[in-house]
C-alpha cells in the first residue's frame, strides 16, 4: 500500500467525525458554521483553535475559494505556521515524504512518554527508518524498571542488526544512558535512541529522574541530547496535550511522535500540539507495521483528513 493510502486509511476514524456533515455544509450557500466548529471540537482540536479555524475558513470562503479548499488552507495554517512554507503550499508545492529523510540535529535522541504509549516499539521503528537511509544506529534500553521493555528492545536490535546497550533489571537508567552515550562516541555511530521508563507526567520524582538521565548523557557526550522526542498516544486526546506540556517543562522537548491515530477519532490533537506548545510533529503512527510510522507532512495530513486527492 502506498504511503498516502496508509495515511488516509489510518485517519479514517477522525475523518468520519470531521467530514460526515462538512461536505453537506459545503453544498449550502448559507453554511452552518456552528456545525463545522462542533465537528472540529469532536476531532479534539480544542474549542479555541476550532473557533480560529472556522474564522479563517470563512475568510478564505469570502475570497471565492471553495469550501473544502478554504478549510484545507485554514487547517494548514494552524499545522504549519512557517509563512514561507504556507506560501509554497498555496502554489502547489508538495513534499515527497517518501524521499526526504526526517533530519535529526543530534547524535543522541531521548524518547520519553507515559506508560503504554508504545515508546519501545516506536524506537524500533525509528531504528529501521534511519538505517534504511544508511545511518548507523544504536539503542539504549533505559527502561530498567520493566524487564520486558529491555528484552523487547534487545530483540528488535537483534532483528535489525542494531547494537543495544542495556543494564540489570531495576538498575540505574542513568548508568545505562551514560554507558550507551560513551559507546556511541567510541564506535562512531550516527544515532543513539535512548528508551526511558514510562512515567506519569504528574509524578514529580519520576520527572526529576528523567532530568537526571538527560544530565548524565551530557556528561558522557557533551552537548547531548539535543533532541528529546515525546511519544504521545492520540487516543488520549486533550489529556495528551497536558502530558506534552509537563514533559516540555521538565526536559525541553524538541519534537513529538503521535501514535495510534488509526485507533481514534481524536486526530485533531496535532493542532494544539503545534499551536499551543510550538512543538514540531516528527512522525505519526497510523498502524502497527513499521511502514505505518510515517514522517509527518502537514499538507498530506490535511488532504488525508479531508479526503482530498494528493497533489500530483
């Protein structure tokens, strides 16, 4: 299945919530803007952003743009605030996400999140993605509190031929991260992905421990980690926004990976992540297979969400 078809299929539940009535609205000259706002809120974009999207859609519509074209541009303006990229999108510029590798401005990437969001599996998929571009990747099994997580990452490492640094069950996660960061430097690998224990964003002591892991990586490899990515389960919706806010306050996030978009109608959560927190979406998960972890592209996301054809 082509990547855009996977994306479109993965967003089907959110699209059903968002577009069931929207297309009928677009057929009427007197459009029920309140219905559009309610549909957006139902997709979990949040009340404030839903109102902004409706207002921008109305403005675009008044300029003579089609209804769906107006809504597409309003959503894109929210998801991609860089004005130059917006301008390029308007004239039909289209990124081919299958050919452009997601750049990583770091040698070490810490991967964080609450329990159950799929951090370990996501790291495995990231390893496969970057090795596919010729990068030499390593894993650090820093979730020492859950033996299954270490075993799982080690197994993925064996399957993908990616070295995995681990420690004893219940050991110090900072020590594992330190050893792994030193090993990456010594072996000359391009990327190290550090798994961390799932932790509730409301638990102060656990968040302090996460800060410690970040500090010890810097001692082993000065200046690292420059990238800290949060794995967020789309099913959590607006609660996920609060998770992102707390992790951002604690360790300074540089990106978000939104998983399980195929299992929820709350795919609109991407909008407040970008707008309210100013964090870039790095990847989105629209299924279980490795190919279903896709580089995020705002234009493709909006087209799939509104069931619009992909640009040629």
